C-alpha cells in the first residue's frame, strides 16, 4: 500500500513485521486477467514492481535473486543445453541463463504477458536477452506446458514464481514435481524459489518432502540475501535425479561473464545450512 508520506509498505501480518520503501511516484497500475501490477519510481531502489501488493523486483537488488536462481543450478548440471524458466516474467532469470554459452535453448513460460511487457518498459536491462536467437518467450500456463512436454526433453527447469498462492499455487505440489521429473533428462535438475528460511521454514520442509515423494533422488536448499522480500533472507531449492553436491567449480571460476554476487566461493557457501534448518529437515 502507498501511504500519504510517499512510502510503499508491504505488511507481513503473520510475522508482525513490514517493509517500507520511499517512493517518488507511481508510474503505472494495471489489473491483468491474473493479478494487479504496480510500478513505482523509488528514492533509493530505482524502479519497483509490485504484484498484488507484494514487492517483486527492484532495479537496486534484483541481481541477488536472478544470479542465485540461475548460476548455481547451471554450474551444478554437468552440461546444461536446454533450460525452461517457468514464470520469470521480468526476464531477469532468462538473461542470466543465456549468459552461459553452452545453453542452446532457453524457453520462458510466463502465464501473464503483462508482467513481461511492463518489464520491457520499466526494466529494459532485465530484458536484454529477449531477442537472443536461443530464447523463446511463451505466454501460457507453465503447469500445462510441463504436462504436454515430451519425456526427457530438458536439462534444467527453473521455477521463478510468485508466492505459492493464486496463479503459482499449482507449482508447489507433488503432481507438478512428478511431471517435471518426467521431462528432465538423466542429469536433470529442478530449481525453485522457496521463500524465506526464517519466515517460511515449514514450506521449505514440505517442498523437500514433496520433491522426494515425487521421485527426485536428492534435494538441496541454497540461501542468499534479498532486501525487498520478507525477512530480507531468501532461498532456492534444487531437486535432482542424481547427486547435487558437486559442481563445475573451475568453470564457475572461469565464467566468461560478469556477476555482481555469484562466484564459485559463494556457490559453495550458499548451500551451508544454519543449525535450525538442519534440525528441521533432519
């Protein structure tokens, strides 16, 4: 919500806390068939996209999320050639995926075209790879896309979704994970944003159990800071057909592109779980 003092505030009632960001102006407001999207010009965070009252992406800190939802999984896979990004309408994850020269095809499947069109207008830097010949942008239901896809047709699936409510709710259940498992090739990996380990530990615990119930052999959660998301601490959870502990460390060190947060040491450190997390997941 935007109050009279020009602060956008997102309240987390369950956790008795809130995030406020000073804004200079509201640039856009739109109700799509799926959700309400607002764009703000902020005092310190650049542009800010808000969906259904929840902060989604800012110019200032989006690199944390986009780098950590892509590079760890891409360097964990031995030879990623095909990638699907389910959701990810701001196109930042797609851009990071396509920095990897070994990727031959990247398909972004976003149900709400409005998110991408507004990102093109207000976050053009995130959309810099939209015209890459390896990229394909589809505005359809990602759950249906996975159901219709052929067996063993993709190396990596990145689920870059909103919170597990509304359009994204069906992306967090066993039926969806089973379909992802079917589509993945033998070394395939699913990576999914998994909310705050401090506020949403029960969700992450459930995700690990549900992914394994769907048939994945191993799961791992990585941690990273994200100021505009609840608690300022976020996570992504990987599910693989095989071992997820090894990664192409030398390739990560020799990566042919610049990053602002990710590097090989961050990769290794991001998977180190705090004690309360280890206890919760056994």
